[in-house]
C-alpha cells in the first residue's frame, strides 16, 4: 500500500507503516527527525501521486479550542479560515482512505464532527491527550492496550495529567514539537489495523 503521512516530521507514523511492509512517505515543511522517505515542502506538491491512504496531522495552532482566547484575533486576520481551508483541502484530496488527526478544535463545528475520539491511554501510554479522528473509508481504531492515565499532584495539591505537565515545563519551541508527535502505540495501531 502507498501511504502518505502529511504534516509529520517525527517519522513515527511513516515508520510504523514501513515496518508493516508499506511504501510510506512523510511530508512536512520541517525536515524529518529520523532517516526515511520524507518530502520537505508543502503537502500540496505530492497530494496527487496515487496514494492509497493518507494520514494527515494539520497544524492545530489556529484551530484547537485550547487556544480559544486568541480566536477573535485569528478569525479577524484570516488565520483560522486559512487553517480550516487547509484541513478541507486534505479531506478533499483524491485519496481513497484518509484520516485527519487533530485535538479538539473548531473543525468539529466549522467542517464536521470527528468520527472517533481517542486517548493515548487506549494504546499503552499513560498520557491524556484527547485526539479527534476524521475518517474516510477507514474503520475506527480499536484500543490495543488500555492503561490508567498518569497524573502529577503538585505541592499545592493541584492534579495535572503527567504528560501535559511534563511537556509544559519544556522550552516553548521544544514543547510544541513534542506535543505534536503521535504516540508510538497509536501509530502502531494505525499501521496494524489500517493495513
């Protein structure tokens, strides 16, 4: 199967499919973090190359409800609409099977509701990161290893999801990159179940 993993620089989803014997390539404006087939540039350059499956992780900066405090400004200057137009372009790509992955976002209200919502703790990671999937001609992912979410309790008695707490303490530019990576258990489930 020929697989395009759009908006991915980590290589995690690409390599999960390659490990299952598929011809998978990642694509992102950033260089790949690990060796493997990768197109550095706009995904539009490679959308029409006869892919059987695309898994896309469009940037959530202007879409995620976690940034709702800045929505008014992003709507006014067109950033949110441009981000939504990009998501719609990916959804409309001439590819038989498509998965669009994003956190809880305005995609749900402006385009359509997700087909599935998953958590990393459904796939062997103790992290909480609500992840929405918009699917075309793909079945919902079946959890592979449900574990308990991990939490941190601060000295003040505040409770936070451990993964979120740990990544929040990283420098801003590193934090954004770490938070955008697909958990390996989810990548493996995609490769195993959608092959």
